[in-house]
C-alpha cells in the first residue's frame, strides 16, 4: 500500500464500530499539487482513510464470526458526500459503523469529521478475498498492532 491513511485506531468494537484518526500534515506528497498555495486533502484520500479503518473492522468481524482470515476489498461506494475541505493541521476523526456482515461481503456507514464539522460521509460495501501469504499477513498484523497500540 502506498498510502497509510490511519495514524491511530482509538476504538475497535468488533462486530459494531471503529474510530480512528488521521493527522493531516503539510509534508504529505499530495499537497505539492493539490493545490499549489492552497493545500487541500484530496477527497479520494479521505475516502481511502475511511476504507482502511472500515476494512480492518470488517476483517476482524469476519474472523470472529466466520473463522475466516480475509482481506476486505472495497467494492462499492454509496451516496458519497463531501461537505467541507480538510487542510494541513487538521485531525480527521474517522468513524465506521457496521450495517451488515455476511460470509462473502459487508457494508458500513462512515463519516469523517474535523471537530464537529463533517468533511465526508459515505456507505461502503466490501467483498472478501482469502489471504494465503504468511509474509503479507505478518506485515498486516504488525501494522494493526501499531494502530491499536493505545487500546490494547
């Protein structure tokens, strides 16, 4: 993955919801071109941050409920709304809540805020891909341990 859009997971309630944060900093590469002298975090990267949080929540839920080790792949977005911009210095509060989970797919509702200001919101549908790469699984677990360091 080129972009890790989560800085920390602050709450993980498997089967229900997750909360995370993304600190938006001027040193991020995408600000060079988006936009010169007026840096704005691209909406697609806000969606990516929400997808990373949501995917982890769903993966842990499938592991618990269906005893499967899967990778959640974003399949569809529903009713995407960008309400405000995010700029350097902001801390995005990322929230994901499970709508449904099945053996082959799952759905969440997500919202990103800065303070009380809604930045983006969308529904996301994920499908599962089975993981069979021990090296990749180790890297993913190390990353998850880092993100969850404050709530374990």
